[in-house]
C-alpha cells in the first residue's frame, strides 16, 4: 500500500517509469587533422560533429565554448601546442577528440628587417617618381 501511495505522489513518474539514459554524442573531428605550422601566430580551426555545443581546448585550457563548428586562434607565441574538441547534447559531453598539433614559428628578425627595408626603398622610389612627375607637369 505504501508503494501505491508513493507512486501516486510527486515522485511517482520517476519511480514508475524506467529511466532511459541517452548516449553521449559522437566525438567531433577536425576537418583537416594534419599538423599546422603558423608563421604569424594565427590559426583557423574547423570541424564536423553532431549539432549542439562545442568546447575547444588549447593545451588543457578551454578557450572556446559555442555552437559554431569553427574557432579562430590568434596571438600565439612561438612554440608547440595541442588542440582538441568535444561536443555536448542532451546526453552529455563526448570524449575529447584526438589532439591536433600546432607549431608556431615566427619569421626570423633578419627576414622581417630585410622586408621592411625593401618596403621602405619601394616607398621612397615611388615618392621620388611621383614628386618628379608632378614638378614636370606644373
């Protein structure tokens, strides 16, 4: 009799019907799983996975939570990184994806200064040509 009263009370639906657990979503996968080498500290990531929320972690620190299957990383210092993703729906979180490796190797300072000098020479030469042609036409 106590069981009948309990089933008729506020907990009745929970006790009367077996609880059906939903499975966790499938693990998302990067569209391009190959390692990435960046020379400017910027990386664009995209993946495919089940609809729902995503988390992306960079070296064990979550830096993105959202519904879009892409993320943009910028301002990375020189070094090696790993990135992984997981998805969430009503069934909970999926396992983390296999890690994607990112290597950031900024351009060397001699190359940067050489390109800046070349740009300065180009700008200076263009300015001289423009000034000379404007004097002739005046």
